[in-house]
C-alpha cells in the first residue's frame, strides 16, 4: 500500500517507521552553481527538480505568512553579486535595502532587517561583516516594535479565505512539470513569479504538490535568534544584565505576534509541525547560560508549545547551530522535541544523544559536512559510523549538518546520496 509523504514524516517523528530514509538537504546557492559547472544538469538550481533528482523528501513550510525567519518575499539585487531578501526576522515593513558606501574592495549596505553589513566585492557569497543593528535602546525598540504587529495586512495572504480554500483544495497527486515549477529564490525570475503567485492567492511553498499528501510546517518564532538579529550579539549579551525588562518586553512582543499567528492559522489549516529558529550556540555551548534560558525563554516557549499541543501539533522543531547539548533537556522540558542540525564540528554526538534521550527526541542532521568535502572514503566512514544505528532506532531525519557548502563536489554528494540509499536498502540512483 502506498504511503504519503505526510504519513512517512509523522511516522518517523513518532518512532513508528524505523529504517525509513527521509532526506531533506539544504544548499548554499554557490554550491548548486558550482555543480552545474562540474556537469550537473542546470535544472538542479530549481528546488522541485532537485528534490526529484536526488529523491529528497519535500516538507514545505508555509511561506505566505510572515511569522518566521523565512518567507516568500521580494529579493533586491544591489549589484556586485549581492542579493538581499526582505529580512530574516518577520518585520513588516522590511527596510529598503540600499548601498551606503563602497570602496575598491568592499561595499556596505543596509539590509532588509535594518542591519548595516559590509561585503567583499570579490567574494560576495562569503559571510559579511556586521557593523550595526537597528535596536540599540528603548527608544529604537519603540520604533522597531511597530513592525511586529500581527494584524498588519501585508503579513497575510491578500484574500485569506481564497488562500485557505486553495490550500485545502490541492488534490492532484502527480502535477505536471509546469505546475511544479518553482524558481530558485535568488534567480532573476523569482520576484515576478512570486508576485504572480500572490496575485492569484496561490500557496507559494505548495507549488506543484498536494496539501493532503505532504506535511505542513508553520514557523513560530524565536526568543534569542531574532533578538540577536535586531540588537547584535555583544549588545544583547550585556542587555540581559543591564536591562532585563527590555529583553522581556521584546520577547513578549514576539510571543504576542506568534500566538496570534498560530491561532489564526490552525483554525483554518492543518499544521503538522511548528518550527523555531534560534542559532544560539557556538562550538563550546550556548551563548547564554541554561539558567537564563530557563528564566527568560522557557516560560514563553511553553506558552507557544501549550497552544500548539491544544491543537494537536506535537512535532516542534528547533534550529540552532553549535553545541546544543546543555539546552536539549530544557527544550524537551518545554515541549520542543525535534532539534536540527547537530553540527559535528561543534562536538555534537548524535549516537550518544540518541542513547541518552531515547524516543523523547527527534534528531535531524548530524552528517559532518567536512566528510563530504574530504572524499568518498571519509563519507563512507562518517555515514557508516552513525546512520545504520540512528535509522534503525527511528525518529531520525538525516541531512548534512547545515547547508551543503560549495567545496562539496557534485560527485561526492551523489556518492553520499547513494550510500545513504544503500544503508536504507534502496536502489541506487543514476545521476545523468
């Protein structure tokens, strides 16, 4: 009997499908461009084609509602290879990206989130230097806070009822290639395609797939990651001590936004997974103490997870880079049960973590990206050291432990995919 993508996803989350391979890797845009140069088909730049080509599983997030760290917004091309989205935090309106200065080597911009960042002209794809942030004190927060109103019309599809009906009405099991087309977010046709979809009230992230057959994920915020994006790392770490009341006001504003979004969405749309974004750890552990997480973040997490649980949503995912081991028990305590990406270079040991937490924790990621850079022998050693055990235990969604970087060759990635399929007892793919 055929089983849907959604049934497989939830079955793995609930530890009912041991051995099932469900891969969903993410890529830096430069990686895919390099692969085309190395002989990969040019269509690999398209997300839907890529999912079919590598037999990735597709678990779409709702991209039409601005509640999380990514949504289907406008991309501005500032030249010099610098393309800027509308801001990672869910602010409405976003700042208008613009160039503020440049010299022979660098270009400095204001991005969609209001940050001032500096890029290298000869390497615009590398991490920029962050120079300034929009929230500096209570006065600047008072102005920025206006951008987090849950009732701002632009936060939502223009015609909510039509959008809901189109989400619910997707029933065709095998859409045509034209129906499945979804451009890369950084491509030249993204803005026009996205605007056309919005004008028709078409659910963007569900282009070419069925609502009935796929899991549905809703971004539900962040209580450290957003604040760091608005305030800056150093300033926010001081602010926890110097002005904790301001920190709590900012967190409560996020809490209000997200709870209002959740209540509206879950009343009309089935949600299978909720997603937090934090990025609050580095290689030695969290950027704030577990005691501060317990004091400031956990009560607010709990309000969101209790609300989600009341609507039957029991898969609650959190993204944080770095070594997360000190925070896992706190996240579990407040209802967050799916962590990604378990970066190996930061010391996360997914096998030990599975043995420690058993079926309380869903694990995502945990494949060392550095092994895919080194070559086939290192890839085999990395995969065989953990994947057979983790797959058999269940509750595991393997992926590279962050975005696949451009120094992973197309050949190595294809080898990795077929090795994963070998472990799962699946036929190898022929990458032509």
